[in-house]
């Protein structure tokens, strides 16, 4: 209200401020050792080759879940136990197929001896050999059916007669990794092909970054990519061809080694 105030005046030289004209820099033409040219945002994702989807191999009921989301598991570690009447039927058919294959093989060997002695014709021998081949093929197919159902070779070897069959199948981790997602609960009924768990090997993760069209033109496969907190720099392995219609950006994919020490899947 009529008062006058005075303030001390400082020159730019007093604050050690300097001015320079801005100049454009071509990121793709940066000399070696010049450091990072771009700072981009991205998301950590699991490569398709590192992700395993554990599916229900038979119709049945979840008897037990033996691993929890976020848990690290080793190769061959039990993950899920399913109780199924279908498993009993598959084992019964295996025992029957083994018996038929054994009988057909015995007949073929006997006819081979009889043919050598001139007692039976060549056609009779060929028929018995064909029957043995067919029975062996049926046995192999039944073994593969049980392997698809989650039975290991040692478990198949234990199935010799009706007293050895079990209504339970246990699914194991195909390789070492971490359980990312659980899609079922104990006691739930499942059908063949239903997803149960997702297990991922996290030794190497991808980082999918978003770059503008101009930025992407200066990025090449093999360019170094540093992620804050990660012990080793990764490298660019691919760039998308199409622009995202909403963000108008290009996805640039980099592979980061030892990523489990510093990143989590879906981390932004």
C-alpha cells in the first residue's frame, strides 16, 4: 500500500550460470564410449522360451497344491497332485497292453521256430509277426498316454498288475524356476487342458521399452541397455516394425542377464 521494497540484484556471473545454444544430437551417431544416448521407460517381461504353463493332463480333482506363487522350485519338484478316475483307466489299459504284447511276442517266437522246422507255412509266421508288431505299437502308445498324464518312467515301471495302480497323478516342474501364477485351488475340479500354474525361469528377462519413431531410428540391435540396480548391462535384441496406434511409439526389446537379482516380471 504505497510501500516500496528494494531487493539486491545478482548477476548471472555471481551464480556461476553459463548459457549456451541448444543443439540437436543424433543418438545413432553417438561415438563409442559416449555413454547412454537415451533414457526410455519399459516393462520387464518373461521371454516365451522361459515360460512353462502347467496344464491338467486328465479330468479330475485337485488333491493338493505343493508349491506357492512366488516360490522358487527345482527341476522335477512336485507341484500339483490330482486325483482322477481317468488315471485308473489309463493304468488298466497299460497292464492289458503289456499282457497282449507279451503274448503276441511269445507266439511270434514260437512260430519262428515252427517255420524253421517246416511245420508251419511262411504266411502263418508273417501273420504272427504282424500281430506282435501291432501289439507292441499299442503298448508304446499306452505308455505315451500315461507320460502325457504326468507319469515318470520310474512310476510306469512300477505298474505291473492291478495291485500297483493308483488314482493319483503328481505333476512336477519341467525345469528350475519360480511359480508366477496359480489358477486353481485345492479341491477344485479340473478338465483336461485347464491351466494350473505358470512357472518361469528368471535367469534372463526382457525389457520392452517404448521409443518414439525418431528415437527408434537411432537404435540398433546390440546396443547396450543399462537398467538401474542391475549388475550387468543388457543389449537390444529386436525392435517392432509397427507403431502402437494409441501411444505412437515403437517397442524396443532388450535382454537383461542376471535379471532375477534386480527385476520382477511386469515391473515398470
